[in-house]
């Protein structure tokens, strides 16, 4: 026989499970909407980011202004594209073609 406390416990567990399932569905729907909104074609963003990074490397100094210019473009790139840009910057720093100004952030 169910006592009142067991019934309350059971009903609260069912409500919690329903909320978690609904929240997970809403989250997955949001992810799908973001993916649909950004699309798979990111060629313009890749071109802008590559051009910006190349200009910074040619200048020889990475400043906070450069960080502010490049960082928003990274949000539109795929992971492998971000890694490629980071490798390019890393290689320039290691070969001393690029110097990170004091207090400047690289990507994040």
C-alpha cells in the first residue's frame, strides 16, 4: 500500500523525469536550429579569418586588436579549420616571424 510520502516521492520523480526529457528535447532542437542557421557553407568566414591571420603574421605583432578581429570569425569555422589557423600562428611564433604583444590574447 502506498503511503502519502511514497506517493509524493513517486509523483515528484515522474515530474522530474518529464522535465528533464522535455529540457533535453528543447536543447537538442536548439542545437539543430543553430546548425541550420549557421549552415555548412563557411567559405566567406574562412577566407576572412585566413586573410586576417596572414596580415597579422606579415605585420609581425599580435595585439589585442588582432584578437578582437580574429576571435569572432572563429565561431563560424569548423574545428579542423580553427586548428589549421592556430597551427599557422603557432609556426609563425616559433619561427619568430610573429611576436605576441604583452597582455595580448591569442584566440580565446
